[in-house]
C-alpha cells in the first residue's frame, strides 16, 4: 500500500486529497478545498495546506500528483494558469519525496475514467465501447477542457491538450452573427471553445438571444429544456464533443465532465444534443455507436491524479 497526495488546482478552488493505493485500487482517506485566489503564490497555497487540519505534511506520502488547469511543461511547471493569479514550479517547494509530478487537469479527468470515480456516470448514449481503445474526455467549466486516454501495453497515457483555445466552428447566418458578437464581447482574437462552451459562453449566448445580462447561476435558474438558450448551448456543446470524437476516433467512448453539465444535465440530455452530435455527412453511423457518459463526480480529477501516481510508483509512468 502507498499513500498518494493528489491535487486538482482550478481557477476557483484547489482541491487536495490523500489516497491509499493498492495497485490501481484507490481509497480516498481525506480531502480539503482551498481558495485558489486566497494565496498569492503556489508555495503560499501549499503553506496553507500544511498549516490546515489536513492530516499530511511533506514526507507523509510516497508520491504527489498535482493537476492544474493550464498547460504543463515537462511535468514540472505550469507557468500560466489562465484563471488563477499565479503559476506553478515544483522546484520551488519540497514535498519530501522525489516522486512528484504535474499533469494537466483534464489529463487527470482522463485517468479518472479508469477508476471508481465514473461508476455512477450518467448514460447519454449507450453505444458499444471497444475495450482498451481510445477514450475521449471533454468538459465545460471556467474553461473548456480536452483530453484523451490511450493504452499501450499495461500503461494508460493521457493526452494533454489546450483545445479550448482552438477556434470554434459556427454554421449558418444566425450563428455567424453570434460569432461576431462573441468575439467582440469576449475580447478575444476569435470565438474559441473557452468563450463558447463554458460558463462565459452560457452568459454570452443568453445575452445574444435575450438581451439579459445574467450570471450562469441566474441563467440556469430560469431556463428550461425548451428555452432557446438551452437549445443553442446544447448544440454548441455537442459540436465540440462530435469534433473531438471524430478527431480521435473514440471507439473506447466519450466522457463529458466539467461543472456546467454537472449542474445542468439538460444541456446534454435535450434532443438537440444528440441530433448535433450525430450530425456528420461521413461519420453519422460511427457517432451513433460511441458510448457517451456524463461524469458529474467533483472528485474525479483527484482520483485521476492519484491513478497517475499509482502508475508512476509502479514504474509504468505515462504522460499528462
């Protein structure tokens, strides 16, 4: 048995958990949530962790895996967290063990697909998964995260991605008008996943359609499955999922994660979602066979980070 410190560091919260691993079987022993913006630096965030009631200190675990919401370089640094006030450099802190690694937060979501964290995932489309083949992961929250899980031998490897910053495709005159609205209102070079299929994207499409300037929480409280906002947002979410599924040929299945759909499952349950997901003049039949599930488990990123840690301790490594 080995103890693994796992972290999921987002733009709002930084979640930490201590796991006990028996091979790839993981048990969460304890966890704590900290305010990401409540620390001025990454070392200060860790000082808050060590000074809290969380029952672990440096040297009290065999491995540590941290999953920040940003691009990770060489498993050591994440210089820029787009939605946080600081970056991460593991060389600035001492964890009391050399087995320390950074992986992207959606790489952690990918690894979570091999754990009990997805046991209760909601089935959106049953499909027929092919064991051991590529699994796609996508999820809207503060940003739009992408990853994929690949198996080589007995090792699972997550593909890191910053796909949320790719230009988003729009179709038709109405959507073209919204594309220009989105570009101007978001202040970005072009509409991208991070400004279309996120909390910000929900605000912008609702404002475009209704003129109401509301928060995502306020929008969620008033829209219904029949609302135009719901139907447009579901269509955009499905389009992002479809493009990722085709780009990867996800014969192992697709998992949707992230806070937007977890809090508003109707975005992936209304008929507009699967209609758009299947909308391909070449791959419609293939898209109808892919298992699609909604993972609403808020701890899944922690389980995924711990899974990577267990592989690392077993000498199988992997990337993230």
